C-alpha cells in the first residue's frame, strides 16, 4: 500500500509542480520583453504587475476550495456531482472576476498613484493595468477549472494547458509588442488573449467530462454558496499570509537598502523551493478529499503520514541544495560578491529550516482537503501575533548588514513558519479536522 500511495502522490505532485513553475518562467520572459522597450516601461510593468499579482494571489482560494469539494464527491463515487460542483466554482469565478475587472479598471489610477511614480511611469503602469483587468475573469476561471481537475485526480491536463497557454502568451507578446508596435499595451493584450484561450481549452475539456458523466453545467445556488463559504475562510488565510510577507518586507526596508535587496534574493530562492513543496500540498489536498469522500478514515491518516514524510524529505533535499549554493547565489543575482556575503547566513538558515516549511505546506494541503478552512484562517491570525512582536523587537535592535538580514530571515522562516508548523501540527494530532469534511 505504501508503494502504491507513493506512486499516487508523485503522479499528482510532479505535473502539479510543472504547472506551478510555468507561470513565473514566462512572467520573467514577459518582463524581459518589456524591459527592452526602456526603463520607463519596465518600471511601469513592475508597479502594475505587483498590484495585479497581489489581487490574483488573494483569489487563489478558488482553486483551493474547489479541489477538496470535487475530490470528496469523486471519492464517494458521485463523479457527476463532483464535476457539477467544480463547474459551480467556475461560475463563482466568473462572477467575482467580472466584478473585480470593472472595479479594478475604474480604480487603476488610484492604485498606481499609491506608488507615487513619475508621470511617464504612471502612464505606462496605468495602460498595462487597465488592459490587464479584462483578463482577470479568465485568470479566476482557470483557478477554479484547475481545482476541478485536481479534485478528479488529474494534474496532467492543467500542466498541458498551462504550458501551451504561457508559451502562446510569450509568442503573442512578442508579436504585439514588437511586430505590431503596441509597446507595453501589447504585453497586456497578449496575456489577455492567452488567458482567455486557456479558458476555452478548459471549457472544452470540462464540457466533454460533463457530457460523459451526465453532469449539470447550470449554476447551482448550493454549490456556489458552499464554495463561497469555504473560499471566504481561505481568502482570510491568504490575507494573513500576505500580511506576514508585507511585514517582513517592511522590516527589511527599515533596516536599509542592502538588507532589502538581500531579502529579495532570499525570498526569490525560497519561492522557487515553495513551488516544489506546494506540489506535494496539492497532492495531499486531492488525496485527502478523495479518501474522505469514500469514508476511509484509516486511509486518510495514512495519506497524512506519507505526505508529511514526503514534505519533510523534500525540505531536507531542497534545504541542502540551497545551503550548498548559498555562497554563490548572491553574486549570481547581482554580480556583486559583497551581496553573497550579505545573503550567505540567511540562506544557510533558510536551508536548515526548509524541512519545517515542507511539512507546513503539506499540512496546509491536508487541512484544505479536509475542508478545515475556518481553522486555517483563525490559525493564520494567531500565527501573526508572536511574529509581529518579534519584528518590533528586531526593529528596536536595528541589526545591520548580514546580521540584520539573518534576523529578518529568522523571523519569517523561524518564527512565522514555526508558528504555522505548531498550529497545523497540533490540529492534525486530534480528530476535529476530520469533522468538517461533509
């Protein structure tokens, strides 16, 4: 049974990892294309993408709430109901996306002004952000559709759609930016076309599944309401995580420019590690939901143990790799050896604590799969309390240089991640988390 479960975990996690890393790769390509237009355009897309990514990041609950709901119905043998529940999530995404697109379009000038850019940069950022808002509904539908297929234990199809979609995005951006001469507007237009193309692909795939299993494609008030309720708690959980990240950036900023630059390097490295560990969390979500749906509590706990073991082992491997590369990562990002010495202690510390992060990501997925979203939201708020106290002490002490960056990293990867490990680990030791799966 262990070998079979390991294969199931990897069969879900490996394609999920691929789809997770596709987006940042092509985002980097898009940024490079705009960068060749000039510094003003690059600064504009920097502001606009920061706003857009924050907004989209808060909406990721559409995938996280859809996956376990679909998986539980699928595990119970109700495949038609599972597909219909996933389609309800897509309808919810359409509604939220349309509302956000209109509001976002109207509030774009205000949002860009918050960054206090120069007049030329403001113009470029506003052009990109206002156009990008019309692709926002597509982004959210893709989240929900991805969650639907993950719930059906399929992470391969989302990988193919993501890969083809973002490859098309790169080609369209090149054609619109340089071929049509649209500048930064071409980057936004190419992304919008690619996003809606991905929606078309998902609709074709899911419509075929619905027809095959006799699932309803009409919106259901109960299904949309259930997804919205679960998603609301997951939204609050995501807000807590974002607040923790913003507080960390604020602390690094207060210490100095070099410390802030160093933190950007450290966090970028940790973000790529998180993609690999998040893929295990996605596998945990899907498998926990499926076995809860089939009423196999022993199997649920076995999945918990195996995925946690995978998370810890993955953290050890990634942590060792980060620690081994830590002497050269700073210079690789900046070309300055002084930055390597700045980031070295923080990177080594992050590598040492990466096994905890691996377990935390998996436990997040486990509790999402069990529909324990309320606890995740409340725990997120509790986790912030000691972290805020730690940062306040840190800013009073004002350590500088590599020591300052080390203590910033200790706050994020030690205090905040440690609190998440404690609150989530405490939860799964009991049985209350299994009672929300209905």
